[in-house]
């Protein structure tokens, strides 16, 4: 049987492992055995030109994009302000004037 670490919060010896986390049944504290720097790995999202995008940036659409489920089209040159980066197939959540909230792929935008 492997030796599990004691709870860093209450010092209990009755900890158990749940996936990548250690759990204390006495105080319900959860922690990871990996350093904090490794746990905060951030995915880098780049636009079509290679610029790094961040939350709150403004971008410009570089290709006509059909809006799925409607007859609307996001035209080339449409400026999108205050983007939010998310995980998934579409990297960017945004709100476009006249269309509303939608997700964009970073490969179809460039930083403004």
C-alpha cells in the first residue's frame, strides 16, 4: 500500500486519492500533489496571423462566415470588441452587433 500525504489543512492521516486530487474525509479539503505552476497551464490562443489573443481584445473577421441556423452572414472586416476566450472547438465567445452572441474560431479572425 502506498503512503498518502497527511491533510495540509487539518493534519488528518485518513486521506484518500480521487483521480488527480487528494481528499481529506474529516475536513473535506481537496488538494493536488502537483506544484501550482503546473496546475495553471494556460492554453495559448493565436489569431490567423499568429498574434496571441487575450480576454477583452478586439478582433476583425477575415472571411465571410455563415451563421449556422439562419440566413445571416458575418462579413469580412466586421470588428468584434471585448472577446472572451473559451475551451472547445470555437475558441472565442463574443457578441456581434446585429447578430448577437456567438462563438468564433480563432483561425478566422485577426487582432485589431
